[in-house]
């Protein structure tokens, strides 16, 4: 009777360890897509690419990398010390994702603003990028002349 009781508890412990091991192995492969972003998934095992457009939690294969792109407007500005420079407000359009991946590849984990900057100031319009507004930081018209001291 004691051996059966011991075997039963050993079986329960092994089952609990298997469940915990499964949970801790696959927990790092959960990802979350927020309301104002899309997740772009790349499976390194078979080369498939798909999107996560509905906000929520996703469980993916351990070989899947997920990159997030915001769908909110982003301000892109040419870096300069000048006071009067041009900026643009741009927004990523998910319907142009195939063209974006064709041109950019799957290397946009960080600094998506820099990538948008390059496409926003290109001579061509792209199906994945909407230029919402072109703006300047300061209007240079109507400024007072520079005072250079006493003019005699």
C-alpha cells in the first residue's frame, strides 16, 4: 500500500514538473501586440511572414521573431542645428506591408523613425507610408532684425 501511494505521488510530481517545464519553456515565446501597432512575424524555420493586426497576446513558435511597427503618426525630422527646418508627420499603412518588407527586409527592430525618415524624403511615394503633414518648427517671416549695438 505504501509503494502504491509513493508511486502515485511520484507520478503527480512528474506530471507537475512536465507542466511547469512546458510553461517555462514556452513563456518567453509569448508576445503582445498593442492597440496602435502591428506585429510582423518571421518564422526562421520555414521562412513564412505574417502579421498580428489584432491587439492581444500571441504564442509563437520558438523560431519566430516578432517586430512591431506603430500605426500612430510619427514625426520625422532631418537632424540639423538649423532653427528653421522641415519635418514631416508620417504614418505606416499596413496594406503596404509586402512592399515594405521587399524594400527593407526584416531588420527594423529599433529606430523605425530613421527608416521612415528615409522613405518620407524620397522622391517616390510608397504604399506603406502616408505623409500626413509637412511642417516647419519655426516661421522665419516677420522676425525682427538682429541688433548689432549702437550704429553711429
